């Protein structure tokens, strides 16, 4: 299954992926690519590969990323071939986006205007889903109404999970919805206050990836993930609910669509 990880912190923090931990489980269950997105001077940056996350280049990069917003994704494809262009996150202008699930790519393509169609580089439903959401936001006077319009239209056709992480460089948005397999399309968030200085470290049960941060333990942050990564008090994002995490790390919940 695809897995999502996002964080927004009070100051730029580091996230290092110890990619050697991916070897067994990740190579079997998420072999189709991985990526990480972050911001530098307000502009989105991405690094992604169409292979499992084990290269020396990706290990080096994961040690160097510092940002107040980070979105990471590991991919198990649902049709589009493994490649860099089909890996997540996707970036457009100041937006970053990653998706876990399946939707009707051809239907959404028919709804996209020419501006967004020209931006499509790969064959995934996720990339089209991203541009469809942006188009609906652009056409609406209100951000939440735009997302609501986008989701309601996607839900008219066949779909599986519609979980996503989205950022405009200032806020982090997290949405959870699925037609079936609710446990499969899980999404949780955690509000972290700084404790004693030191290394913040956790291991993903799903991918066996070891993630660590030297600075995260010293800063306030909100993390969003497809699974509970630590024994701390993670809260479940309910079906149809979008979390809006502001620059001051306040969290607001919006019901986008009824479960």
C-alpha cells in the first residue's frame, strides 16, 4: 500500500530516512517508487525515484533536507508503471501533493482545463487528482468549498481511497476518505511539544523505515501519517474529514463529505 507522511513544524527541521531499513518489507509491499517534498525560501522542492528507496543519492539527500513543511510518500502502483514521473509528491507553483488511493483518471481528465492538462507528466490517477483539486480551488472563492467540490465530483465515479496531503507552503492540509477498506486507508495526526533535547526516532511498522530527526524533538510540530509511528497520543482523522494545520500549528477540522 502507499503510505503518507507529512509534518509542519514551528521552525525548519530535518527528517532523515534510514533507507536500509526498507529492504525486506518495503521491497515487497512498496517497490514502485518513493519521494520527499519540502520548501526552500517558500518554493517547493522535490526528490523522487521510481524504485524502492535504497540508493546512496536518496540517503544523502534525506540527511540534508531542512524545512518547516515536509511531505513524504512511498508507492505501491495501481496501474501506472514505476518511474520518477509517477512517484509522489507532485509539485505545481507553490503546491505540494501526495495521494494514497485510486480514482477515475479518465473521467477527471475530461474535466481538467487546458492549463492543468499541459502540466501532466505521468500516467497516474493521483497526478490528475492533484490538478483537479487545484482547479476546483482556483474556481471557488473559498478553499474548503473548492476541495468539497473536487471530492464530490470524484465520488460520482469509481474510486477507492482519496487520502491526500497538500501544502501551499504555509499550511498543511490532510484529507481522509475511502469507499471501502477503511482500516487500509487510515490516517492519523499527532501534536508534538518539545521535550528534552536529543534524537527523535521512530520506525514504521508498515515499511520498516527508520526515520530520525535531531531538531524535531526541540520544536513544536504536527505530524500526519498513514500509521501511528510512536506510542504517543495519535488521533484518528475521520472519514470525510480534512485537517487544516496553520503556520502557528493550530489544527482545525472541516467535514468535506459525509462518510
